[in-house]
C-alpha cells in the first residue's frame, strides 16, 4: 500500500506538468496567444543555450544562491537572538512587542534607498536587505512561538528543580527551533522576491539582474527560462528543508 501511495505521489505531479505544458503549447503554437506575451515552450528551452554561454547563467544562479544563504543565516541568527530576548523577558516584551508586530507592514521595496545609503551598492547591501526582509517576518514568529510553549512543560521542569538556563536549553529552545523551521521553509519563497529586488541595484550579477536585462530586451523566452530556474531552486530548497527537519527534529514525525 505504501509503495502504491509513493507511486501515485510521483505520478500525479508528472500528469499535472504534462497538462500544463500541453495547454501552454496549444495556446502558443496555434497563435491563440501572441509570442510577444507568452513565448512557446520550445523558444524557452532553446534560450537556455544563450543564457548559459552568453549570460553566464550558472555563475549568476550561484551568486543568487549565495546571497540567499548569507541572508538567511544572518536573519535566523538575529531573529532567534532578539526573539528570545523579547519573548522571555516580560519588561522587554512589553516595551517592544507592538513595534515588532508593526515592522511587518513596512513596504520593503520602498526602503531600498536606505540600504544603499547605509551599506553602499555592493554585495553586502544586498545581503543586508535580504536579511532584513526575512527578519521582518521571522522575528514576530519567534516571539509568538515562545508564547505558545505549553505551561505543563515549564511547570514540570520547575518541579524537577531545573534552572532558568536548563529550562531554556531543554524546553524553550528545542520547541521554538522545531516550530520556526517550518516558518523558515515557507519564507524561502518570499526571500527570492527580495533577492530579485536587491540584484537590480548595481546589477553585478544574479538571476534578478538577468531577468531585468532580458525584459529590457523584450526577450520573454529568457525571462521565462530564468523564472523556471528560480522555481526549480525553490523546490529543491523546500525538499532540503523537509529533509533537514526530519533529521534535526525526528520527534515531529513520529
């Protein structure tokens, strides 16, 4: 039964992909939709050769992945540190909690100029912008996860004579880490939006710069090709996070 379910889980997405490509081919090859609006699948496929040899697709892709990794590592570190300080200390939480919730409403694309003024136009600015874009959403989630810790676990730990450090190490940190891992995985999609925005500044590389340049040249085939690369990276990242989740927090999957 398990093998049948596995086969079905692999087959259904392939059927869906086949249907999408078939419909796409139908509306483009028959001229129902103009090539200036939607290129056909063959044009998109053929554009990869030009992207690889002339536009250095591989190098630009790894540049964007590097930005993503650096931004994520910084955002997770800052969010966990500030989140635990705000979530565990009532006075700090009372002072900052409303402001932490409020930063989610900042239109991040509108503050790009501030990051240019603060960090220049090189790679560091792009990492800081991406990191801030993730922190805006992740920090409030960390604070919320801390408040969701079951009181029974805390009372049991206190009853057993645990110190505050032991309670943090054995109750708060494992619980919050396991919960926000799912939130981090969801934020992966949002982070690629901010990477595209950041790479438009001083276009030194990255898939965002490739998309912008291709769009300026009205090369929609190349735009779609790069978008598919981003989607593929996102899918692989999602699978990686799921695999890490099972390895790091096996108790969630019992």
